[in-house]
C-alpha cells in the first residue's frame, strides 16, 4: 500500500486528536495487510513456489441437484471413492525464471564515463561480483512476482556496508503529496517469535523510517505497539586510547530503500496469465482423475437382487459370472471412452495463450528449431523482447542507485571524490542465439563500439571485467616476447 505525505499528516493529526500512536499503527497495518495489492503480492509468491489454487480444490466434493415437492434444491455431495489428484503446471515459475535468467543470468558490466580502466571502475566491478548478482537475481524475481521489490542498504554490527532484499509485502511506502515520486517515509512490519509463559507467540515488530532516523515499535500481548527507541540511520563511534568517547549520528539524507518496479503500473507477471494457468491446472487434474477412476468396462445388470453392488462386483471378478434371479434380466458390458483428443486440443490452446499473454518463449513449440537462423530466433523472442525491454531501464536505474550508496560510503571513509553520476550499467543478457552470427557482428563492430561493450555481447565471455584484465595481461606478455 502506498501513502501520500498528506495521508500520514492526517493520520498523525487524528492520532493526536482522538487515537493513540499505537492505535493509528494498528489501523495502518490492518488496512495494508488486507489491501488488494498485498493480496496479489502473496498470490504471485505462492504461484512462483508452485502453490497453485488447484491444490485447494477437493475433487471428491461436488454439488448435486435434487427436486423435492417440485422445487430444485442444491446439496453438497462427497464421494470418498473419487480420485483427488492435483496437477500443478508451473508456467508462472517458468516464465519468471526465463525472464530473470535472461536479464541477470550474467554479471552486469559497470563502466565509468570518461575514466577508462580507472581505480573507481575497478572498485565498482569488485562490488558487483557473483554475490551481488545473486542478490540482483532475487531482486528481479521478487519484482516479477509482486510488481515491485525493495533492496535495503545498511551497516552491520562491524560497520560494514551491506545490502539485502526486504520483501515488498513487509513495507508501506509513503511518497510526497505533490509529485508522488520521492519516498518520504517507509513503514516496515514483520513477525517475530517470542516466548511467553513457556509458549511461542508471534509478535509484530514495526520500523518507521524517515530521511533522518528510524523509530522501532514492538507489539505486546494486548496487541498494542510500544515505542522502543528512535535512532539515526547509523552511529559512528569515536575512540581515544581504546575507550569510547563519542557517538556521532549519521543519516543518508534519503530513505535507504531502493524499489525495483516490474513495470510502470507495478503489476505482477502472474496477473496476465492466472486465469489461463488455473484453467490448465483444472483440465489437467480432472483428466488425470478421470483416467485414474476409469474402468475398462462397466456392467449394466438387470434382474439381480439380494446383494450390494460391492458383492456383485466381487463375484464378477472371481467367478466371471453372476446369477440372475429374474428371467427377464440380463447382463451387458459397456466400454468407457473419454474425450481425450478434445481435452488435449483445448489444453494446447491454453498453453499457447499462456506463453503469448505471458510474453515468454515456449521452447516446446513445434516450430522451435526449424529455422535456426538469427532472424528466426529473433522472431521467436519478439514478444519476450517487448516484456524485458520495458524492465531493463528500471534495473539499470536501480543498480546505479545501489552503487550511489556504495560510492558515498567509500568517499566518506577515505575522503575521495568519486562521482556516481558517471556510472554506466550494462546488462549482459543471456538468450538462445546464433553464436556464429553474433561473433561476426562483434568482429564487424570493432572500432565502432568500445571493446568492453563488445566483450559483454560475446557468447564465450562470462565476466567482462576479468576478461579485460586477462586480455591486458596476454597483450603485455606478447609485447615482451616480440
């Protein structure tokens, strides 16, 4: 949920007039946790973990219609003999994994404009290592599942600069009332386990972040929020002769939370395809249950009496015959046929729609691989490119914002004058391509595009900065031998 600065101001005025600070926090958290946006976030996360709605359907339960005294009545019916198998088809997980792997499967290339191979560029490259790329991958996946995901920068107990992902469902973000662009407050809430009277209980913890400080609240057993402390973003301890003499308060001057938006409307990737995925799961599960319950033959028996259907079936199984008490009775075997072809055709159409509207690449398509040329591959990726091209600028902006925080930390420590505005972020995408055509294009682009950019596009290069250093060493060694 997003709040404007005016919303918070009204809330605080209300709190001063008739509600306590604890009560206003309770109201804000209740409204946020029940909001439609947070429901969709939780839904996107569920489907990414393959926890689909189909798992909550009981195929043994249905509704039957009965007519009594001329009136129709619907009644629940439970069939304990009905199979209750669930097929989960993880299309959403596949599409999100495909998207994240393409965008950030390889480490980004970081350059500093106007400072070729500078010390600052080396620091940035070292910061954006494999560990940071794993974090970036989680960031992109979270944004796809929830519409937006947040990265938090902070100092740990040892005073080291750190980053972590804070789940978007834990945050209430307040933007300025005029332009709705700048974050003014962030409220984070989450549950912790506490031990009371020998039993574990969940208690909510709240952090209210501003540009200058953070206030901590804890929930008591009565559900009230008690303020614990209000502190700056971080403290620097000054020591003399091994003893602490002063603690200096510091803040970033802005909120240390960086959003990564999935798109301008912050919609999840699941919203486009959820109905189609649910329909596919339902058809697949129902078809499986019908096959599991299928008997090769069913029997139509007339004139048989005295025993239940179970006993009759047993006699058929053992004796291969039953005795008919009525002379006019007879036994007839009929074969069951399921509409498999029509079901498969419908599921094939659903699958095609899922990848089309989900804007992904169906590698199981019948047309895949028929024409391996670069143009054909580009055509297969057409819809996918439309999707990822929209989020690439947002990823570059978010990564640059992280590096801005890191740069400010370095400058503060050593008094440097590094300029984060010169940072350029290049995403090294991964996809199915015609390597020969790619290498030919790289060769023809030499002299027109920088060597670092070309290396980032080369199919054999995983780490551009390491490759640049290796090339430098090889060229130096070759010059020494000639």
